[in-house]
C-alpha cells in the first residue's frame, strides 16, 4: 500500500496543506513543534486507529476551526482509492472511500501502519498501561473486531464499577445486599466475566504469535545467543470464583480489581524481567524487535506492506541497530521518517528519498534530497 497524496484542512496546526509522496522513502525535516509528528498522526488515523497522542478527537482540530478534514489518495493492490475523513469534536467521524460512506472497520482493512516513536522506547521500562495500549493497537489492526470487543469490555467495566460505587455510597456491602441487589450484581459479574475473557483470550493468542518472531529478531540484532527474548501475557481468564474472591476488595476500592485493565505483558531476557535488569542498549533492541515483529505480522496477515512511521528515532539508535532496522524494511514499504536535521544516521537514505520541510504547519519545500 502507498499513500500518494495528503490534503489537510484544520488538522492540528495545519490550516491547509497538500503533500505528495513520490517515493517510497520520505524524510520530513523541521525544528521541534513545527508539525512533523502531526503528519505521522494522520497516517495512524488513516489506519483506522486511535491517535497515540490525542485522548479525544477535539485535540486533532485546529483551535480556529470547528472540524478537521483529511483527504488521502491511496494505492493498494493496484487500486487507487480516495479517502475522506471528517473529524468532529464529538468524536463522531464521517468516512468516505471513493465517495461511498464507510466504517472505521472498513478503513482499517484498507490501510495498516506501524509507528515507532520516541515514547515507544519506554515500552520495556514504562508502566503496564503503555504495553496494554501497544497490544491493543496491534490487535485492532490485525482484526478490527478486537476494537469492538475492547469497547464493549470498557463499557461493561464502567457500568459494573458504577453499580458498586452506588452501593458503597448507600452504605451497602456484599453481606448487606438484599436479593434484588445481589441479583443485579451477579448480572454485572456475568457480563463482566464474558467481556473480560474475550479481551484476555485475544491478547494471549496474539502474544503467542508475536513471541517467537520477536525472539528471532532480537537474536539477530543482539548477536548474543544467551539473551533469548520472550513475551508472556501476565493475566488469566476469570472465573466466577475469581471475581467473588475479589468482591470485598472491589467494594473497598469502588472499582474492579481484576481483569484485562490490570494485565501486563512481561518481557524477559533469559530468566530475568527486562524492565528490571535490561541495559539501555538491550531495552532499545527489545523495542526494535517488537516493532519489526509488528511489521512482519501485519504484512503476513493483510498480504500487503504496512506503512512504517519513524518519529525521530534513528538518532536514538546506535549504528548497528539503525542498520538492523533499515535492513528489515522491504523496498516496497512506504517509510515516513521525521528528523530535526539530516545527519549521519540518514546518509544511506539520501539517494532514494524525498525531502519535505515543515515550518509552523506549512510545507516549505518539497524536493529530492
């Protein structure tokens, strides 16, 4: 797949911009806070994903406008498609492909992308929520039904938490519930278990797919056979007995204390947790292996090349890791990389790349390197 052209109106700091991509490799150069990462965010939205930075769609809209519009021309499997996305503050988007209304699910099936950003370097040592967000994003791209399952789970979790809070605020605890209240709590418990286990099972299956691929990439990059990378999903399916055992704690804290909202993905080197013992170099190798695994899994699942988005990360990798990343990229893959300056780490891109300069949300230059 290849995004040939972007037209933006009111997206972030772009009041109006038209950008054409003539080559598979594009370097976007500019100082900090000029809008480079905003462009990568557009590609995430075109992939049917939530933005990695915005918590709500209103943040995607220029402060001087009421809506934002993204137009894109995409070539996939020799077919050219015109995509249009209207972004509203309410979060309700209007999506059209060749002037026909489409769902986010259908958009997700058309385009996929892998993002490698500075914040991803914290996947190893950061909080479990970072790793949950990462696996949720990948699972959604592989199968958009996962997004629907996740939303249903989040809705039921919120409703169960709300009911428990209501009971506690009324001075009611498990032993004091009347039959009607207990029956309603049991109903929420059953709904919660079903929704939670769907999310957990999908994540477990995905981690089982990812682990050997990531392990292979880590071994080839690190060149150390004694450091075997393994991924383990730290969470299990829930039973009624499990939820009942946590009921007193749930009431005491007024929220559900077990389930996929608390699970983690353990990354281990040998028998040691990478978050505790891995060096900075090892952590970066792990993240690089994870990103390359995403590329491979998406490529195999969708039978097409995902778009690779690199947000100023090459400067954070040493030369060996840069070489490993670049060597793993297929020539057919569209790659968009942002940087504040052209340096040694981009020299090998210069002969077959396009340069776009950005200043304050304005495309200042569009020329070959």
